[in-house]
C-alpha cells in the first residue's frame, strides 16, 4: 500500500499513525506541497481535490484521511481502533465527524496563518479560530473527564485524528493548560510510538 502524504500534513499523519499502530505495511510517498506537486495531472488523477493523504492499495485509491482510516481499520480487522458493533462505531464516527467539522478547521486555520502562509498570515483569522476553540475545547475536556479516551477505555481512530489536530495547535504554541483532561489525554497520545515516529521533521 502506498501512502501519499507530506510530513507537515496532519491529515496524512493520522493515516500513518494508524498504520504504525496496526503494523499495516506501507510505503510513504512524499508529495511536495510547497512545489505544487499536488496539482500535477498525475496526482490529480489520484485525488481530484489536489490534497494529501491518498492511498493506493493495490490499485484501489482512496482519499480523505478519515475515510482511509475507516477503510484500513476494516480491512485489517483493527476492531479496537474502529469497532464493528454499530453503537460503539456510532460514537467513534461522531467524534471523527466532530474532528473534521469542528476541531480540524480551527486547528488548520491557526496552523496555516501561523506557519504556512508566511508573511501573508492573517492574525484576525487566528483570533477567530481561537474564539471557536473556546467553545470546542471545554466540551472535549468535559468528555475526557469522564473517560480515558474519547470513546471509552481504549484509543480509537477518533483519538488518533483528534491528536493530530491538537499537534497542530501545539506547533503554534496554543496553550492547552486550562483543559486538564485534554492535556492528560494528549500527553498519553504523544507518548505513543506512532506519534513520536511521525513527528514532522
Ligand atoms: N479533509 C481532508 C483534508 C486534506 C488536506 O487539507 N490536506 C492538506 C494537507 S493537511 C493538503 O494537501 N493541502 C494542499 C493544498 O491544499 O494545496 C482529509 O482529511 O484528508
């Protein structure tokens, strides 16, 4: 299986983390986002959105990081990472959707305007994202006070996905100190070999 990504892509990182956690064999193909390689016809043929990650699993191509994680977990029967029981799965899906629609966009906005945009970074966009995080993170903290991981006693793909977004916030020196349960949970996720192995260099 070939994973197309970029070391600074949190979306590609979550797929790579799952592969590491589940010992799923993969080769990593760096797509040079800085050079616009994602818009070359050969890459657009894989993902017409011009974004990483994408996987090519023996000719079967999937894009969108969380769709890829679901596919890989199902294919490799990683049932603790992505449960098969409909009710347990529904909770993991809820946190995955929350990650894509609530936490992810704000983390990406802060990361983009702090690091990727260079001197075109927009401080107002960062402030706007921080306002949203003031609504999002207290909820996450409240939930993590009740459980070790987002969906129970074991980490799932939802924990991996959310951790990669919090990693973006950390790279922007965002202070999680007012959220003790999030801080504790994130500390646990950061200690996992799958996280340390995928730290962008
Ligand atoms: N929702 C997508 C987001 C993918 C995404 O935004 N990828 C970024 C890197 S994190 C990218 O490839 N950006 C290149 C570009 O937009 O030109 C996913 O989860 O896979």
